[in-house]
C-alpha cells in the first residue's frame, strides 16, 4: 500500500469520529522518519483514543498494522507509526505547545481539514 493510500484511509477514519484540524505535512526528501506526518486534534483524552481506535480499525481492515503506538493510555498525544506515515493525534493545547507544524515549516503543508 502506498503512503498516499494510507493517508486517505487514515483521514477518512479520523473524519468519521470528528477529528479536528487535520493537517498533512509532506516530509519526502526532508527526513528519513516518514514520507508524511498527519496531525489532528481530539478535544479530550476520550476523543483522542476514539480517533486512534477508528484509525486502527480502518487500517487493519485494509491489511495494515501500526509499527508503533505510543501515548494511548494518557490520551493527550498519541503517536501511530505506519512506517512511511506517522499520525499524531493530540489535544489542542498539547499540539499548540509542541508546534510540530512550526518545527517542520520548511515542508509543504499539503492539506488542512476540519
């Protein structure tokens, strides 16, 4: 499955459970960490976990499993690593504090939804 296909599935899953402020950062040629970062907000730890659960469900249905999952228990910032796509699901105040979009400001911001 291509990175772009993964992004499409992840965004559809996140939108289904009302993830907010979805951003896609194109990291191709900028880092070996991933081709894309997807960032999105959940208003509470419950919503953050619901978003993550839905992403995992959709990706497993497509035959993909996460390489790594971190932060699920606290639900403030959950990282889902799918190899070439890394998903960050955060509460708004955590996202604002860490400002990943600013850190990667040299990389194209391809998509912003929500």
